[in-house]
């Protein structure tokens, strides 16, 4: 367990959210993900296969496409039908990008999904037992391991995960792939607020445990982003 997943730190985060501290900080730190983005860029090599899990409207997808070059490949996973047109438009004629119109999870199944009306930032998979609000739809989910076995995606060298509270489930569906040394780096955005509100405050610790067990060394680029690197 790291400082970020310590229960006392989680309690402090809970108090800060209630006081609106993250919103106030956000007004003054527009480049919030900059350290995370820089580590992503450094992790990618020409010819790599990169998975953009939770591609949304393609902000990172297009950068990955540039970083891996024409000899590389980017698989952009996005189950939200409202985001797909923007994602396809962003990727344009990029020959090294393949859009996968399904999400990743711990099981291959169909699940309820709440979109954000095309905003592209807060759509999410609903958890088992969670009330299904009006406007939710069913989407296809697969495990990452199944996607590789079925030939729907090439085995990755780098994975970026930004899935609005579904990050642990994505990692559980990759437990056959995570120990493979071809996978060098995993980047995870941990959505503490969503996890806390849904009774899953232990998920950050469990995310760390899965990654460490798979042979990665962990660091936090900031208060919400994990960089997991395989030691050379």
C-alpha cells in the first residue's frame, strides 16, 4: 500500500472533496495531467503497440499515434456510441489507429452504461447492483485477455486506462497479460471520488496490489495517476 492508497489519506481526500478543494485547484492548474502525459510520451517507442482504454474522443489516441509512428499500432477502446463519431473524426486517416467499439472489463459480457451526452469525459460502466438510471444503455465489454485471444487487438507494450471508476475491473481482465514482459508500462487514472461514492474506497490499494504482483514498480505522477513500469 502506498501513501496515496493509505486509509488516512483517503479520508483527507474525502474531506477535501466535500469542501470543494479539487474544483478550486482545477481553476488554477489547467495542465493537471502534464506529468502523466510526459511519462506516457517517454514510455512509448517507435513500433510499439499501445492500448488507449477509455479513449473517449481521442485526446491521447492521436498523441499515441504520433509517438509510435507508422510502424506502431494504437488500439482505442471506447464503448460509448456518443463518443465514437468524435473519436473517428479525431483519428481521421491515421493508418496506425484501430478503434475498438467496446469496453474492457473483468468479464466478457454486456453491461449497463451511462453516457455523458457526448461530452466525452464522464461516461462510465455501471456497477452490478447499481440503480440503472434513465438514459443508460447496454454496451459490449470484453476482458483484455479475451480481446488478444480473439485477435481483436494485438498484445500491448503500453496501456493507458481512464475509465471513470472501472479501472480495477479492467486490470482484473488482464491478469493473463500483465505478467508478460512484453508489456512494459501501465498507466492508470484512479477516480477516487467515484470509487468512494460507490463504496469501493479499497480499489486503489487493490489496483496497486495487482500491478505489483505482476512485476511492476509503481509511482504516482500526481494525486490521481499511477505509472507502473517493469524494471529493466
